[in-house]
């Protein structure tokens, strides 16, 4: 039976719209194919033992973790769906960074296509739905989530979030919710719930879905929600509450303790919560400048203007609510959905990352699908105005927004090329970002640029004296032979750790290293012993003791330490390499061959390991069996 011209035309227009979306997304994110790993990607991917272990999948999904598993970032936050995608990619292509970036882009694009379909299901016009999805996929605010491999949790969770929302909407739109759940209605609801759980297990902030779903139903039914609909949504809210409570607990007790860094009274916290939505809205509506760490603002209850954002936001909401009958309830619902989506990061609870900035673009990634439909709705409304000038203006603004979003996103993606490029770009926008100076100091020191390292660390410590900055500044001072000053910094860090009740193990470790340089070995060993007494699984200390025993000719003790290092971090080549070297010194060439083979498998691109492998292989081949 031939299709009608109208059906063919509609299908072709849809395919053309999808093609435009795919092409513009590819252009906007083309630089990711040459990008590497940056900050936190090592902890989450390249040095994550659970992700790299071929048998790591059960550990990713296990709620109760072994001691070995707890050393993985996968244990800090329970995001098993996200970590499963990373695990799968590692098994396929290992540390090839572009693969993770390309996957993020594809997940982001898939989310945009789902958003397009979802908005059509809600009755938004074809052009407005397409434009909303296009603005979402090209939005510069999304770059931080898409171009940063560590933010896989955002692209995975948001995709399942949008899929779940779509299935829930299909259920509430197509089926009689007052009737008993059965047949296709029950299947649709179960699929929606399943996708909701996957979204939460991708990233916990997906718990806001039931509240957003309720607002959508309210708007679609012109300000009315039935008791039956509330009864269907309520269990989802309870599920979200449980996961949210677990997330808050982990943030405070596993991810990081930071009570000394955040001390805000009730009024100050209220000011932060009411200011945050305006900050995020400003970037959603006018995404320039976009930066990785936004400058912190001084929360001051004595400053009058800081009380204005709250009443102003409330006034906007009240106005939209009053006008809902005249202009439709959707603008009010969209803004409230946006606020609900950013609520987990608005400042009601402290997050470890607040030590760097109170705002981050990846914290409003889930909220973007609420604001871009509102933007598209306004533009399409303008395109249907009676005045030709207004229609032309709306079309021009839409085209300019698409073009500028594409260019801005493309440009921002370059800033994730590598770690040094990334931190330099951070400082270009925010010269007070102490973490950028601190991490540049580390990169310079590793590259042997000791004077550049000192310059960067001096700028960092002028901004803050937190433990990691003080330690890195100390090491920079030691690197330029200003050992007395470096020692003083390390001792200060150790004393501050004692006062806070959290031993500064890294400061102790580096002070022990300094004592070794000075030839004060008994003091160094005493410090190493103190570290292991506090934390027996402190891998750097175990490896360092092995090196000391080996240099002193105590090969059996060295071998024991390196074997312990392998048990602590079986995913790393270090312990295997060092144990192989000790075994060669003992003349145990075949055992050495076993360990260097494992090391080469874990680091196939290392020329140093390959050279040692060749040497051991040549000697092992001459040994009698």
C-alpha cells in the first residue's frame, strides 16, 4: 500500500532534522577525537583497579565492598551503571582516551534525540521540539559533561533519565491511570521504573525525576493531578529519598571530609541557595564566559543585595503561575522543573567540590532539558507573530543561537586536550583558582621544570593553605634545594593534620623522603612505620620501603614489600616491575620473567618495561629448566 505524500514528507523532514542534529554535533565536538585524559580521569579510569580488572564487574555492582575494592573510585560513589560502561570500554580498547570521549558524545546525542521524541509526546510543535533538542545537544554548558571522560556519569544517567521520563509520559498520556495496571499499561510502567533505577545507578541526582514528572503531569492537565497519579508517583519519591540519603552519607563520609572548609550559618546557606539558580540560569540563557571553576563569591549576610535573588526568583515563579491560564502552565512548569533539577547542588548540602567552586556546569547538565524547550517555545512563538519584523527577528535569533552554540562548544572542547592545556585555560578565566596553580606545579615538577613548579606553587599557597597545596609547595621548595623551607611546610602540614584529627600521611611520606635525601635513614624509617601503623595499605610507603631494602641488599625484605604492593594494587605494573628486578638480583630469572610479563601486559607502551622484559627474557632463556 503506497504511503501518502504527507507521510513521506513528514518522515523526510524528521530524517533531515535528525541529520542536521548529528552533523552539527559532530562539528561541535570534533576536537574530542584528539583529546586525552585530564583531572580525575586517572582515579576514575586509567588507575582504577575495578575498571581495569577483567573480573571487576561483580565488584562494581557489589553494595558491600572488600578492602581492595574500597581503594577504587568506583567505591566512593555507588554509580554501577556508569562504571559498567567504563569497564566495558576498558576491556575493549584500554587507555585509548578518544574512545571514552566519542562514547560520551554519542550518549549526549542519544539523549537529545530522546528529548526531541519526548517533547513531541507532550504535544510541543515539531519545530519547537526539534529546536529544543538541537539547542540542548549544542549547548556550551554541556561541554564539561561531554568532553570530560570522568563525567560519563552525567551522559549515562541523563540518557536513562530522559528515557524513563519518556516512558512515564507515554504511560500517563496513553493509558487510563485510574484503571488497574495490566497488559501494555503495566509493561510501560515497569519499563519506566526500570529506566528510572538505571538513571539513579548512573548518577544519584536522577532522584529528582518523580518531582519533575509530577510537574509535567500538572502542566499537561492544566493544573490538575489525580489522587491515582499521586499514588503512582509517591513510591518513586520514596525510592529517590533512600538513594539520596545514601548519596549524602557517602559525600560526607567517603568522598571527603570538609567540615573545616565550609562553615555557613542558616542565613548564609539560604543566601547561597537563592543565588545559585540565577547563576545557573545566566549560563543556560547566555553561556559566556564558560569556565571549569567559577570564582567563589563572598557569602555575606551583612550585604543588602545578597538578599534580593530569593524574592526576585519567587516573584518570577508567582508571576508565571498567575499567568498560567493566559499563556499556558508550561513556562511555570519548565522553570520549576529546572529548579528541581539543580536543587541537589544548590547548597542545601555541602559537596566536596565546593572547596573549589560553588558552581559547576556539570551540575546543571540534567537541568538543561527543562530550559532549552522554554527557549525554543519562545523563539517559535516569535516566528508565528503577526508582525513580519518580529518573525524575522525570532528566526534570526534562532539561527544565531545555533551557530554561536556550535562555535562556542567547538572552542571549549579544545580546552580538554590535556591536563596542562586544561589548567592554563582555567586560569585564563579564573586567576584565583588555586587548584589550577597547584596541579600545574605538580605537572611542572614531574617534567623536571623545578623553577616553574615553584612559581606555580607560590601562587597556589598565596590563595590557600590546604594540605595538598602546602605539601606541593614544600616539594617545589625541596626541588630547588630550599630544603629547610620545604621541611617547615611539611611539618606545618603534619601539625595541622594532628589538630584536625586526620593525620597528614602524604606530608609524613614526603618528610620521610627528605630525611632519606639527607641521609637520616633511621628518622625516615620511623616516619614510614608511623604511616603504615595508621594506614597499612599506603601503597607509596610500601613501595618506598621495598626500594630502601633493595638498595641495602636486604633482598628478601624487599621482595616481601613488593609482593605486598602487588596485593594492594594488582592493576598497576609497579610492584611487578620492582619484584622482577629483585628476583633478577637473586638469580631467580624464571620467576622474574613471570612478573615482568605481567607488567608488560599492564603497560604495553612502556619502553622501560619493554627493555627490562627483553633483558630478563634473554637471561631466562639460558637458564636450565
